[in-house]
DNA sequence: CAATACTCTTGAAGTAGTTCAAGAAATCAC
DNA sequence: GTGATTTCTTGAACTACTTCAAGAGTATTG
C-alpha cells in the first residue's frame, strides 16, 4: 500500500520499513472532523480508504471547500503542521475513512534517518504547489461553467463521490447555479 | 545578499560558498520576458533588484497575472524546471531587473553536495504551497473589493510599483472595476 | 519637445452568478 | 419502514462585475 506510494522517490527496502514504522493507522466515521480549525494539528494524513474535503469557514459562517482528497492522497493543515500554530482549515471525512497518520516529530525523525524522504517530501510539496498555482490560473481564466465541465471531465470520481453542494463550494459558486448548469448541459 | 536569504535554513560558511558558486547573475530591461510560455526554461530565479509578474495567456489572448515577485523572491516555471517540459507561464520584468539564475543541473548538483539545500528548497516549496492555498481560499471567500483592500493593506509596495491594470488582472477583475472601487473608497 | 502610446477614469447597458423561497427526491436514524 | 433531515431542482428578483466606448492624464520615444 505505502510502497506503491513510495514509487515517487528512490528508497531501499530497509528505508521503506523505517518510514512505515512511524505511521499509525486511524479510522474515522463519515462526517467526522479529522482536523478542526482553531486547534493545533501536527499530523499529515495519507488516505488508504475513503475521501475528505478541506474547507475554511468565513466570517458569515459560510464554508468554502479548498480541496478534496481520495485514496493515495496526502492531506493536512500545512501551516499548523509546520509551525505548530492553530489550523486554519477543517478536514472532514465524506465517507468512512482510513488514514495513515504521521506526527511532526516522527516526520522529522524520518527526515534525519532517511535522506530520500526529504527529497520525497520536497517533491510532494512541489507538486502540491504546481497544482494550486494551476488551480488559481483556471479560476482567473475560466467561467464557472468551464471549471465545472473541466473538473468532471478530468476527475470523474469527484462527480460520483462528492455532492453537488460540495462541488459547488469547491468551484466557488452556489449549488443552485450548478443545478442550472446541469440542466443546460442536459438540454444539449 | 544571498546570505540574507540563506537565513531560511542552516548552512555553514563553506556550504553557502558552494551554493553561491553555482548562481549566475543576469540582467533584464523593463518589459523583457525572462520566461516565455511554450519554451523550456530550466532555471529558477532569485530577484536581487526589480520586480516581475507571472502570467498566463488564455484562448482569447487575454493575459492573467498569477504572481508578482519583488526583491528576495524566487520565481520560475516550476513544471518546466522540474520536468523539462514547455513552460505554461510567462514571467516579465516590470522594472529593470537583476536576478541570480540557477540551472536545474546546478540545482541538482547543489542538492547532492549540500544536504541543507534540499531542506531549504523543501521549505521554499512548502511556503509557496501554503501561500497559494491561502490565495485560493481568499478568492473563494472574498469579494473583489475585499481582495483589493486586503492586498494593498498587506502589501503596500504592490500599489506603489504595480500598475492598476496588473493589479486588476491579479485579482481577477477588470481595471475599470478597480477604478470604481478606488472612487468608492475615496468618497468615504 | 512633439508624437505616440500607454494608463486611469467615467458612464451606460449587459450578463454571470446570487439570494431567497418552496417543492420533490433521496438518504439517514431509530 | 416511517419520520426527519439533507440534497437537488426551479423560478423570480437582484447585484457584483463586465463590456464597450470615449476622454483626460502621464510616460516613453525619437
């Protein structure tokens, strides 16, 4: 399971064992909060089963989804993890969820023991950064309709596993408007 | 100059020298393109003087700014740099510009010679990722007016050094609308 | 220092997406 | 399996932001 992931960088068998040793399996029920904004959460989570949404709550109490995660994805509140500050984002299980969790201290321990792990995590962060930058570019370039169509085209499992309401929030529009888009698309 | 930057991670004097050795100073005139979309650009650039904008061109030929960079900032097309593919983004000097450029091969060389550099770059990428994620969150939560006010409040040098047109493009609105916002703010 | 080219502003008309309210359909809890 | 909650749809009125066009102000160039 994890070794599949570790194809990202070059590890020896021994190193993989060292890395895996520091992970801890955790389970959550659908709707449970894995990370709660306002609390320190110094873990990173690797999803083995289920899916999550990351969201932030604005001053009006409205929720805005910033990310979805499925099997083989990492998630975590990076600022809280890195600086030991309060998390800005919530992460909630959208299905029953199994994760491999790793604490900051174990993460640092691995980084010291296994140099390839630093490189691995550097690649993770870099890819995350590229993803986020592309997401911003799409937001600037595309209408909500184009963003919706591209999302379900590129990532069909989002449509199957994520509610319209959550997709709308991720795209930055209202659920009502997605409904209008669906009707429009169906008429073609 | 660079040693100021290298306060980010822990380096010995010798390591700093090794790192600096692989950089190359380059100068650009105002309006020059440092990176051109569609071409491979396997460099990262550290700004010592001047500022740049990163932008992408959509199917209608419209430009959308995804980033600004000032002194002591890194920029580069991360995908092109990492995978040796064609750049998606353009980077243009908005003032006469001096950068320290480092090629992918030198970057990798340093990574092998100086372990602290891997950690340094991991921190860079992580911070960039956090920044981009927060930017997305702001886009989802705030109106254009709120984004404009927060930008000039948090980053006054943007207002001083970047044209309204480029600020508008960064915020994802038209220059005309920013003009309306300014008028509105002045009336208060 | 004149010519040209950008930058910023203003206004009027248009549109993408929102809000609110209410009903139908699906899912969840006991 | 029935009642309660949540999800999705529909419609009508609204608003944040755009588009187009034109003019004034400010840089840039030869």
